[in-house]
C-alpha cells in the first residue's frame, strides 16, 4: 500500500485535551492520549467512537515548548484500538497556526529533551 502522508509521522505518547462537537450542538471535553503526530495531523486514543468528518478541537503540549498548541481538526478514520476496548482515530489538522505547525515539525525532526505534557 502506498503511503499518502505528506508529513513524517513519529510516536508521540502524550496527553492531549480534545473538544468534540457532538451532533446535538454540545461539546464533549476530555483528556486523552495521543499515539503519533505529524505536521498534518495526530493519532489519538478514545474511549468512545466518533464519526469520520467529525470536527474536533485539540490542545497539546510539545516537549521543550512551554505554550500549548491549539489546532482544529477533522476525524478522517476510526478503528478499534489494539486492546479492543478503546478506539484509535486519525485526525487531520484543518486549522493550525503556521508557527505551531513548525514547532511540531521541529519536534519531529530534532526530538526532545523533556516530557512536558498535561497533568
């Protein structure tokens, strides 16, 4: 299968905050764990499934960068996680500040010296 990703993706086991716009117009706020990240999106683990094309707001900390990054995204796929209890979603960034995207790209390219994340 040919890889369609434009950005390199790396493991990224950090906690992130998600706000998911539900069908009834309400938001579901949760802290979840990411699995990997790229300049174009992030893989996250969730307790409940959500539909593809679902808008989602993400807030994350990148190690060695002391300001949270906020991005808007869209769920592009959803699968059952390896533990068969959780769900794994691929989220494409639809709106992210270019400086924040560069912070993510620098993290991917140069790595990190710390473990900065939400508590």
